[in-house]
C-alpha cells in the first residue's frame, strides 16, 4: 500500500501555520525581555526571526518542487549529501527535534490545563528527590497518545482537527491583537514602553521568578544576549518545514508545497509581530517586586504567562482562564500537526532501510501507523525529562544546524543537477539563501558560547548517530 494524495493547498497551509503556532508566542516574550530588557531590541529579534523563517521557506520551495516525496527535508539532504548525513538528520529528528517539540508542546498544554485543575501540579510518582513525575506530565503523555490514535485512523481525521484548531487559534489571536490595540487608545502604556526603547539589560530571577539582579548590556554583551535569546522566538516559529514531510499526501505537491510554505510562514510572522505589539499596548515592561499584573508587566509575568497577563488586563479576573483555554486549543492543534507530519519522515527512512523496518508499513487507513506509535513512545518518554526551556534549546539548536545544511544543499544541487526540473526556483537566489545561512550560523555559534551545555548536548546527540549508522549498515 502507498500513501494517497488527499491534501490540498488549504490543508498544507494549515499544517504550516498550525504546526508553528503552539505555546511559544504566549510565553517566550517574557523570557526574551528578561534576557535583553529592551522593547526595541525585542521587536528587532521577532522581525529577524520572521525574516529568517520566510527566507528559509522561499529557499525550501525549490527543493520541495524538485522532490515532492514523503520525508521532505530528509529526502533533500540525502540527495545533496548522501545517506550518512540524511540518517543523522532523521536520527536527530527522532531523538530531539520532532519528538522534543512534541513533548515541549504537550507539557505546555498540561501546564495551562493546571490553571483549571491545580491538582495536576502534584507529584504522581517519585524516586527520592532526584526523579519526580507529576500528574501534569501524565496528562502531557495522554495528549500525545490520544492524538497519535486519532492520526493512526486516517489522514482525514488529522486534516479535520488541523483545520478546525488552526482556524480557531488564528481567530483568537487576531481578537487579542484587535482588543489590545483598542485598549492602547485608552492608556499611555504603549507610548511609555517606547520611552527608553533601546536601553538593554539582563535580569536574573530565581526558580520561583523572584528578582535577583540586573545588569546593563552594551556592545558585544548585548550582541551575545540577543544571539542566545533569539532561540525563544525561533522555537515559536519552528516546525514550518513539517509540511515537506507529508509531500506524498499532497495534491500537486510541486506547486502546493512551495505556496503553502510561503503563505503559512508569512501569516504566522505577521501574527507574531502584531501579538507582541499588543502585549506592549496592554502591559508595561514591569518592575521587580510587583504585586499586581500591571506592576509585574511583561518581564515578571506570573509563571512567564505573558499571554495570560495581557488577557487579564482586557477581561479582568477571567482573563487568565480565557487565555489558558486559547493556549490549550493552540497547543492541541500544534501537536496534531507535528504528530501527523513527523511519522512520515520515519516512514521514508524505513523505506530506505535506515529506521525500524515495520515503520515503513501502511495500515488499513493508509497511514504509517507503526511509525506514529514509535514516535509517540519516545515523545512520551521525553515528557518525563528536562524542562520546557531545555527542550526548546535541544530541539531548536539541532534544527537550525540542519536548516543550514539543507539550504547549502540548494547550491550543491544547482551544480550537480543543473538539468533537473525545478517548477519553482528559490526567490532571491543566491543572496537570500546566503543571508539566511550567515544569520543562522551566527546564532548557532552564539548559542555554543552562551548556552554551551545545552548546545553541546545537542551536538553529542547528533554525533552519536554516526556509530549507529555504521552498525546498521554492517548488519
């Protein structure tokens, strides 16, 4: 049995946008403001993130048109570099990138469900003080299992959930943006936030979010802080490439995949920038030791929930509950897209003999059922390890490295295969791919310097795939 092409342009675009919009936009602005403390530089970072994402999408369009097959980026890397590098990509997607993001989004879903059911924060199981499992983590696993089951029953189920939840969360975000700007005309909050727009500082807080210290940032210190904190906005904008994994199920993929990549990334970039302006219209930057939502502002939002703080300004006491529901809807739809798409990459690897053999089988519902459940098991395990922030760095750093490799493959394939049909050619070639690669490489180097531990763990995970590849070949 083979995969069937049943997804149109609207379906593909909803997978791009729906996979990108998860929990990040409702949380990471607080983390970024603590890292750099400047409204101006924070907005610059979101603009750079948007440009990077759209630039990458424009470049990927050419590769997607050339190779409209299940597996997407894995297939592009194999065509440019061979089986070893493509295996390392697939291995990293399985161990860190896809499953790590699925776990992070599921943990965020459970975290906001705990707004209504605080008991979820209680410990379910513990081994001394070294290892604890909360009810919240159990709920995250249940979410992953449920969505895997739904998607294992056919692509139509996943498509329906994706369209409904993507439409709902984009509509809700636009409502927040419109209400935020309407509120701005009644107060001076937005104007006041731009009084010292370029004054940068780094704020340190303890594990409970209490103020510890602050120091100004200038010169290379500011550049380093910007390079390391942009990982937060990049995480919020990641997973746009997931639509390439399901190329085998998209109608007219040579046209629809490039179009969906551009449309989806542009829509989300616009929403993210407007959402941050709405936060600035509703909340001040914040001061340490505040006792109200407005005093805490963006920088000291309770539990880093800047979205909930903004909603409470508009709706009062029920604002936090309204935002919690929105984030639950957002993360649920996001994980549906991630789970649907990721399994297709492992299916493609299995067909090449580079993954579990049974993952290459199509079930009676014309989807790679076993690949879905293998992905589910590992993502569920990751829910029990690390923190939300650790999962962000692990997944995004590794993802950025392979984005650079893939876009470099564009130059390699132009030279190796000049006669190959290219229904769409990368806009702005070679300048846009070069600019993207340079910016992303700078971010990766900066992360190695300023977040050495987590970045090196990602590199170690990638390198561990080398002996596994050769062992598999020997077998």
